[in-house]
C-alpha cells in the first residue's frame, strides 16, 4: 500500500526528509554562500511542495493512520516555515530597496 503523503514510508513508520542539494567543495575560507536566485528557487520549490502536500491531504480522504498524520504535520510545518522565510525575505528586500532609493534622493 503506498502512502498518500510524500516522503513518508508506512512500512518503515518514519518520515524521510528530502536530502539537501549537493554542495560544491568548500573553499579554504568556508563553504560558498548560495546566490540570491538559488535561495529564491529553493524557497519556491518548498512552497510548491507544501501546497501539493496540503492538496493531497485535503483530497486523500480519512484513511490516514496516526503515523501518516504525524508525517503530514511535519510536512505542514516545513511548508509554513518556507512561507514565513519567503515573507521575511520579501520584507528585507523591500527595506533594502527603500533605503537605497532614499540615500540616492
């Protein structure tokens, strides 16, 4: 039986978190900082994944056991964290643009 919740294996009864993207070899000064575009793309993918998870949960019916509900809760938490991060990022970028424009005027 396959689980309606992505990343959850009912046979193993564990939530399998997606693996992080492979990082390039770190420089002597430390790991390279991701560029802004990549950060936005990753946040966008997390939000899209969360929206798909919510949609599957709403259309999946009431056949979920306790382990699947815990996995769903963890997925929803990740989704809300991604939305919160995106909100903060947009706020900070807006503030930076405002500061830049005020210093030029």
